[in-house]
C-alpha cells in the first residue's frame, strides 16, 4: 500500500471523486447564489415607486437625463497686461434655485521667461481653494509654461459668484492664463 492514495484506489479515482464532490457543491450553491444576487438590487421608478419588470432576461441600467443634475463646464482665457501683478476674474454665477458642485479645476499659464505664476486660486464667498501649479516647459527666450489640475468637491450656493485669481512673480510682459472649471448644478 502506498501513502499517496487509499487502499484499493488509484490517483485517477481519487481525482474523479474530488471533482465530482466539487461539482456537487457547485450545483447546490449556484442556485442559492443566483437567488441572492437577484435580491441585491431593486429597480423602481421614482415617480410611481413601481418595480421594474425584466422581460427577455436582460436589463440595461444607465444614469442619464437626470433632471436634478445639469453638467457645467466653464473655460476662461485671461490676459494679464504688463505692469499688473494680480488678476481676478468672474468665472460664473450660480443661478437661483441651484447649487453648483465644482468637481475639477485646471489651469494653463504662459508667462515671460523667468517669471512664475505664484498663485492660482478659486474664490467664492468666504472660501478660497488654491490650485497647485507645476513648471511644464520653456520656449527658449520667450515664455515659461505652467500647469495645474485638481479634482475637488466644492459647493457653491445660489447667487454666489465663482472667481479665479492669479498672481505672478514680476510685472514685465504680458501673461495668458486659461482656466477650466467643470462640475454640475443641483436643483434645490
């Protein structure tokens, strides 16, 4: 008698018995799991509270046309003239009856070579959010380029203005800054 299998059996017989036991467990547990999975989500119409009925065995679920959320995207290009160090500009004003949820901000700036865009911020009543800026490239003898992007979750109340503020390190030459804000309006 060998220690690798029981008396009278062969390794192939043992493998067959183990495989049959595994298939039996799978056959017993699969219907239980399928029933449980079917009960994890109930899809209902929010207007009538009636449950969705699935015909043909498939249901495609998507989030679209949500009247409570309206996408917002705002891009402004700001030119800071020579001799000015700071610039503040209004990006948008939140309409009455809505809250603005800002989800991302990005900034691209072209400054005279040797200067820096030292501050980039979003300002709304009693709040400021600073956008980290990174050096990107130099155009020999002409400009330095900076960029910044940040995923955020900023909530702005109805009637409030959202402004962008920029400050550079010196006043020689002009600066061009592009800022993009994206998010959505939520109906209150």
